[in-house]
């Protein structure tokens, strides 16, 4: 006798659960479809359909409001009539549920109407912004420059889309909360939820509204800082491409100077905006700031020295990116400069990183500076015996220099007598090239051409003294390059036949 009521109650609870889940699924589908029609991109150009739906929702909402009292009274009577039919339900359940459904329908019509209004405003602004952005982009392509107006339009477009998302989310949340309040069973859930989160939410909301003046100050500071950064970028771009010139300011200083000014400006903006940051006056924020300051002070001594050295190297113009330099015995090409380190690519294809403080305390040899103006001098030394006329040596060396690629005809190559040694004369060929990057290849070809010129002319490059055991009457010159050299002959000895 007791099993049947328990079974009936279980079945009824299952039916109620299924009905609630079906209601939630139906509510989700309706809201999703309303959102797609109102603000979906695929329905953007279906203006007539959207206007028709908005008109129907407005008419339904007005009608439901006008007949609200009479309809709720009639639904209450209907619920009271249905209550005795189901014994398991508490009194008044049918009436409260029917009234809740009626109010849900009314709120749903209002929600869909609000969706239509938000979508219409959004797409109106979006279409105008897209047209203006297309016009500005076309102008930028013709002028080949970026404008501030385009960035402002893109920011407004982003703000329009963000505002649409926020407003729609707030509308959906408010509708769901109201919908749960319309039914007795779910109203308890809403009340419990609001009891736990109502006070924190109200405090957060009050804190947000109290923070609005500080947010206004921060907005003004950020806007002014953004404008100053754009102005600085313009000015230094003009200095870099030569549009604007300042006496004593070199164009290659424009980019590092802009980075330095940008860093200082950002630090200044952070300093003046610090009091307006959220929680700036709290003890945690103050302690954390001291902790970070101590870390920076203790750990950045070497880094600050490198930064100062990098700034000094920038404005002393010791070298630029692409120059061929020798720094502390490291020879190569400068591939990257920063405020902390400089990267040098050696001729062995090694990437060498040198700190700026080391560079500042070392001697820097720049091969590219004079190579681009008067030329870089390449030298070839050779020791020639006293039996060869010095004019011949000059002629052979200068001819070898003229036959070498990348050797400049002006200034003309020249030969110096460096020293008059015991066994030979030391000559030095001095030739000029304007390509510092290929100076080693050019130097090697120049020495090869000098050697070929001496060999073809039968001139032997002497060592200070003959150390190898060989016939001193023969030339140490390859026969392939000097085939007309004298044949080997004996040593003539004169004998005195009538000695005293």
C-alpha cells in the first residue's frame, strides 16, 4: 500500500525534471536563434526580416503588457482548477507555474526586441566604420604612409564590437535571473545565489563606480602618452630619412634616440599614473613595489652599466651595423646593436656577443669608416736582393696591384723601401680598396698577383739569409712561369800558374 505513492512521487519528479530540462533547452535554442538573427553576420543584410521580427516582438510585448492583469487572473483561476487533479503537488503550484510562463514569455519578447535594437545600432555603426576604414586604407596605399586616423577608426570599431558583446551578455544574464525568479522552485536558487554573491558583487560594483574618476585620469594619461609617442615616431622618422635635419644630429641616431625617448616617456607615464592604479595605496602593493625595486637595484648593476655604455657608443659613432671592426681582438662584421650587447659575425662565421661595457673600455678599430671615404690600405712586403734594380721592383708591384680587382686606381698604388737589410731590400706595396668586407680576399689576390709578377720577371724573393742547401747560382723561381732563366753551370775558378 505504501509502494504505490512512492512510485507515483518518483515518476512525477522525473516528469518535472524532464520538463525543466526541455524548457531550458527550448529557451537556449530560442535565445541562440534570436541572437543570430539580431546580430549574426549572415543575417546582416536581411534588413526586412529583422525589421519584421522586431515589429512582431514589439507588438507581442505591448499586447502581453496590456492584458497582463486579466491574463494572470485567468491563469490563477485555471491553476486553482487543476490543483485537485494532482495530489502530489502543493497548493497553488499550477497557478504559479502558469503565471511564471506568462511572465517568461513577456520578458522573452522584450529580450528579443532588445537584441534587435542592439543589433541595429551595432550594424549601423559597423557599416559606417568599414566604409571609412576602406577609404583611409586606400589613401594610405596611395600615399605610402600610415595615418593616425586609421588607428583611431580601428579602435572605435573594436570598442563597438566589445560594447555589443558586453550589452548582449548583460541582457542574457538579467533575463535568466528574472526567468528563475518567475517560478517558485527556482526563485529559491536565485535568492540563495544572491545571498552568497550579492554582497561581494555589490561591493565590487561600488568599488568600480568609485574607481571611475581614477579611470578617467588614467585614460587621459594614456591618451596623452599615446599622442606623444606618435609625435615622437613621426619626428624621428623625418630625422632618419632626411626630411628633417638638425645640425650635429646624424640620421643613424634617429632609431636609437627614439627608443631611448620612448623608454623614458613610458617610465614617466608609469610614474605619474602610479597613484591612480587599482590598489596603489594598499600595503601589499607598497611592499611588492619595494621588493621589485630591491631586486632591480641589486641585480641590474652590470645591466645598467651596459645600457649606459650602449648609449655612449651610439652617440660616439664608433661603429654602425654592417661595419667591419676589430674589438678586443675580435674581427668581423657588426650584425646587431642593442643597449646591452653587440653581436659580431667573424670571418669564421662565428656569432660573437660582446657586452657594451667591454667595448667601451677597449680600443675599437673600424675598417669601414675610411674605406668608404679615402679607401683602406692593403700592404704587401717582400725582401729582394741588391742585384735587382729598385725601379723594376716598383714597376712589378704596381702592375700587380692594377691587375687586382677591388684595388682603387685613385689613390694610386705606391711602393716604399722599408729597410736596407744585410742581404736584401725590404719593399712594401701600399694599395687602396673601398670594400672593407672583402679586404681579406682582396689582400690574398693582391699577394698572389705580386708573386706571379716576380716569378714571370725572374725576380727572386730573398730571405734575410740563405738557410737551405742549394746551388746559389740558380734562381728559386718556378720554371713554368720563367722558362727563359739561365741554365745551370759550374763555378769558375781562376788559378795562378806562376806563384811567387
